C-alpha cells in the first residue's frame, strides 16, 4: 500500500489539477500541517505517479486517471474543507510576500470551494479571503475577462462583514468600483448602476466618488440619457470649482473658437514637452471637461467650444496632462466640423489633432483612453487621410475598447468603422456581415445609441444591395431605426441616409428633399456635409434634366459652389475628393454642351476613383459618362461605359445597380 506521506502528497497535488507549480508546494512545505511534504514528493516521483516538467517547474501527474484516483482518496464529505485548508495554509505561508498572479489565482481556487464555512470564520479571515478574490478579479479584468472578474468580485462582496463600509472602507470602495466597471463591461448596466448608487451614497468625499461619477455618466450616455450624463458631469465640475454656462450664444461660440485657436496656434511637440506636468486635482477637472465635451456634441453642441476653450486655458495656466491632449483633439474635431467651407479651419484642426495625437503616443501611457481617442481622432483624420485606412483604425479602436472594458468608446468606433466603409465603397455583403456582428455586440451591451446608428447603416446597406429597397424609402421604418438617437443627431442621421439611399435608388425628388433639409441644418457640418454637397449637386443635374425643381440659375450656383468646395478639399486629400471634383466638373461641362471637355473630366473621375479604391464612385462615374454619351448619340461609347459601371457595381456587391445597368444596356440595344 501507499505510505501516509505519499497519500498526503497525492491528495494535495490532486486538488490543484493535473499539474501544480513547484513554488506552491514549496510554500506549503513551510506550513506546519504540511511540513515534510517534500519527502512524500520524492517517493511519489520515484513510484512514477508524478514527474517534474516545464519552466517554471511543475509537478505533473503521469495521467489524468492517476490524478482522478488520487483525488478519490479524499472522502467527498471532506473535499471542500480539504481545499480551504490548503488555501489558508498558502495564505499563512506567504504572509508579508507580494504574491504573483498565478499564486493568487491558485489560492482563491482552493478557498472558494468552501466559502460557506469560511464565512463563519473570524473577521480577519473573511477580509483576507475577500481581498484575495478582489485581487483575482483585477487580474481577470487586466486579461479582459470581465465575466470572470464579476464572479470573483461577487465572492469578495459575500465575504465582507455587514459593517464593511465602516470597518473596511478602502477595500469596500475599490471592490465596488471594480464591480461596477466589470458589470458595465459585460452589459449588466442595471447591476452597474445599482453598485454606483451605493458608492455615491457611502463614499465620504468627492475624490472617492470621481470614478463612480465618471462611470455613471458613461452608462447614461450609452443609453441616450444625455441630460443625465451631462448633468452628472456638470455637477462634478461644480463641486470641483468649475462653472459651466447654461447656454452659449452664437457670438460667444465664435469668440471661444477664435480664442482657443489663438491659444493653440503655436502648438508644437517641443512646446508641449517644455510644459510642466499638471497637478492631480486639475487633471481630474480636465478629464471631466473632456468627457463632457463628448456628451455636449450629442446633446449641447453649442457648449462644446466653451469646454474646449476652458481645457486649453487650464492647460496653458497649469501644465500638461494626457486629458489636455484629448481636449485638444476634441477641439480639432470641432474645427473640422464647424464650417467645411473654411479650408483654413480644417487645416488648423488637422494640425492640432496630429500634434496632440503624436504627443500622446510619444509621451504618455493612455491605454485606458486609447479607444476613445482613436474614435475622436478619426473624425479629424477623415479629412486628410484615406477613409479606408481611417475605417481600419476605427475597427482597431473597437477591439481596444472591448479589451479594455471601455465599451462606450468601442461602440462609437464600430459606428465610425461602418460609416466610413459605406462612404469608402467596401463590398456591401461583407459590410453587412460586419454590421450584424457589431449589432449583436452592442445589443448585448445595451448601448442603444450605437444600436440606432448601426440599424440605420444596416438598412442603408440592404437598400444599396437591393434587398427590401422599398423599405429604405419608407418614412415609418426610418423613424423606427433612428428614434433613439439624440435629438438633433437623430434628424441629421435620418436626413442624410434618407437622401443617400434615395440617390442610389434614383428617387431624385426624394433625394433632393432630404439633402435640402440636411443642408439647411447649420450644425450638420463636417465630413458628412461635404458628401451631402457632392451628392446633392449630382442629383440636381438629374432633376434639371427631368425639368423638375431645379432652375438653370440655381443649378449653376449649386454646381459652382460644390466644385469650389471639393477643389479646396482636394488640397487636403486628393484621395477622398479628386474623383468627386472631376465628376462634378464633368457634369457641368456636359450640361453646358462641352462634349469633349466632359468626356475628359469623366475619364479623370473614373481614374481617380479607381486609384482611391472607391469602386462605387468609379461605377457612378462610368454610369454618368454612359448617359453623357447616350445624350450625344455616342451609343457604342455608352454601351462600353455601362458595361464598366456594371462591373464596378458587381464588385461593390449591389445587384440593384447591376440590374439598373442591364436595363440601360437593353434600352440602348433596342434603339
């Protein structure tokens, strides 16, 4: 039979699984109840039950059946207690030591098999077990495993005494904050909110409540409770000595933009490096201002420039921090979005954004902010970088956000990823699959604002593919998919995608109606407005040729303005705007009867779209060139261009547009 020493070793090792680190057994050997275990280890090795393997070295059972047999040596009625005794022995053996992650997880695995009994132990034991489970949860969060983290935090909470907020304040505070963050990251927002309410009730000072307030605002924002999110940030800032105005007039807004631009006009990395570091309390103020600016873009856009001005001023006066740079990037976004007809404003925004982003990358550790920063900066990049690359960056921002638990910024990156890929002409069936994947995730996370945007994008993609195309032009359906988006943003979103879908469907009157509504909205600035100007211009030519809505004088003004704006934007990004400029120019020449000039411009538009991988707009340029040739009785050329358009639309994944080209070819054949 087996000696008592070997039996003890086999029972102990079996509690840890098929293998266990040598360091664990060494620690146990220093505990009184397991003193001499190393003797049994050697006997078990010589008998072939276990072996030493790996780096760091581990004791490994010869077979899983050997481990099962060893575990069966412990009576079932004693197993839970056996595990917890191992855990307590490891705790006692490691007093005063800094435990590594593997040891912590090993200990809690043993302790958690017998929590019911341990709960009856002394308060010091309960606190020790609670603290270890809290640490295990933090380890899981650092590994982006928020479900497991929530499990450990739940066990940690169970082990706390009833008066834990009084007797163990620091552990209670940190545990509840971690629980709220983990719950939020798994989509359990109700649980997160309940825990946050407890923190705000029990925490004794504003400094201890700041993380909770921040997460409260995140939860509200993700669920389109914008007023509550905004009010939370404003309340915190008031407690920190900052006053946010109730409203900002257009004149004040213009003044804040001018003053902020002046403050940041000489911005450079050398100047930023020379600045002192901002003190911790002021960093907290700037952090909440930066987040409030993001919420303001949705709910109170007129306040956003005041906040950016305040961040710039505080930074100049008090020194630099990473939240300052986030604020600068937000201001850069504001510069680019405020007035797309002002090239100087967009240039200034791109410069400020690039310097701030570069400084963040070079000088700061900002992993907890990276997903959010990627999202905000993408709204600057889209003006000067290829949109497909910016879309790829947004996709990476989504993954970063999910991994770090920053699910709000992850979801906003998902929106930007799909939006830019629609604009960039990505293959529609692939884009539909990606959109459905995002919708599944944001639904689980209960992020309703992102769900509303993505649902609108999904309907747009289906319409472009020719699936339920009629639904895409139905007002009732569109209202359903945009109902939850914040007020003004809801209107802008709806008007743009109503118009965009109608353009590609050939519903020119409807397209004109929604683009006019969009362009009348002063706050519908930015990249989307540039696209609206482009498509609105092309659609106006269609209407004019039909003799509808657009008079010659108005058409000339629309096309002149569009051409001027696109030519200026081309200076920032040939990739994004050259093909559009040429296509507008081609339509202008064609309308004026300049046949040869028009054909040259159509050819330039086709080549530029191909160079930028805008397959949908390459097809569009071919289609418009075909109609130009048809109008001028160059039928062979028209047939050739329609075939090219058909090939582009097939590559885009739009059977609807392929069928359209086939119908046009059949009509020409019958002439």
